[in-house]
C-alpha cells in the first residue's frame, strides 16, 4: 500500500481495530519513508448482487435505496435511527446470505414490511402504500383492517 503523502510503498501498522459490527478493520499506519501516519479500512468484498425488478429489469443492489425507503417511511415517527440501522443490517444479511447472485425485489420488500410492522405500524403502512402500489382506497383500507384485526387477536391472546 502506497503512502498517500509521499507514495513510498513500505509502511508499518501501528494500531488495528475492528468495527462495532465486525464488518471492517481500521488500521493506523506509518510510512517508513516520511514517517507520516494515515488510516486504512479493510472490508469484506461482497459478491455483486442483482435485484430483479417487477418489470424484469435487473439492477445492481443499492444499499442507499433501502436506507432512503425505510427512512422516508419512518419520517416524523418515534423510530430511533438505531432501529432503522438494525433493519437495514437485517435486510443486508438476508440479501448477502442468498446463494444466487440475483434476488427478487419483492423478497426484499416483503422482508422490510415484516420488520417495519414489528417496529412501527404507521411506518409499515406508509412503506406498504408505496411498495404495494395500492390502486384505490379499498385496497388501502383492507390492509389497515388486517393490521387492526391482527392487533385485536394479539390482545385476545394475552
């Protein structure tokens, strides 16, 4: 690895730390030539995953799309950022645990809806209304009624 300051190729590792999630390693290095210090990060190389969209198109997995969709659904709701991060990490574990390099977008969307339903029902409805593309108010109300009826069944169980 070349020094970003002088370009010399020899350096020594001064300190190594694993990230909280254990997904990366942060290393402090010192150039043998100029003695300046710099930081590098090591990540596990992820196999590229293609997402198969509803219309059959395939596009590379984009983490930012998932983050933005969940964040939008949770906007102005009492869902902590940590919970959103946890949902995103769960979704990514699912995506990268698949054997094939392709995954239906519907599998991802359904998983996100399941996780949001447990985290915040209003965020779930917001996400579902966009994801499922309700055609009219009737479809929207049917989904709300399912949610309400499930809540009643959960209360009866207690």
